[in-house]
């Protein structure tokens, strides 16, 4: 992602919070928390399945 598109994304996030920077940061923190939870679930599911061959089912 380029610097310019980061600036645009930041502007859009702040605008979606009516210019409230604290609100924008709060929203990003909530989204990040949600994504971390989803990632933890994905890792847990991968561990439950056990080792798999590298390919389409690999997490990375």
C-alpha cells in the first residue's frame, strides 16, 4: 500500500467518524480486536486439524 493510499484511507476513516479523531482511533482498535480474535480462531482450527501438507489449506 502506498503512502498516498494510506492518507486517503485515514481521511475516509476520520470522515466516517464525523472528524472525531478519538472516535476513529476507537473504531480502529475495535476492528483490530475483532481481527485478532478471528485470527486466533483460525489458528486454533488449524491446530485442531493437525499437520497438513503445504498448499491451499496452509495459513501462510
